[in-house]
C-alpha cells in the first residue's frame, strides 16, 4: 500500500506539465544512478562470471604454459 508521502508526491508530479515531469524524471534518474554507483559491491557478486570461458580449459596445462611464459 503506497504511503501518504508517496501519494502526495505523485499528485504533485501529476500537477506538473509534461516538460517539468520529464525534467524531474531526469534529475531523479541521475541522482539514483549516482547512489547506485557509490554503493559498496561485494566480490561475491562476481562468483561464476566467465565460467563458460574456462569450461573446456585444462587448468594444469594452462598453468604450466602460463608459468613457462614468465621466464621469457
């Protein structure tokens, strides 16, 4: 159930003309995207990403080749 504050804000927005409504939406979207970008992220969110890239790779062989490249 929407809060009283929400309903009041909604009525206020509906009273605005289309240009001002678009301006408000743009400002809110910009503000919210800034909030989301500042949100701390967890490394755990990355778990499983790229698994398909490594699916057919022999780990031991890959490490052997990689380590041998370190010596030039």
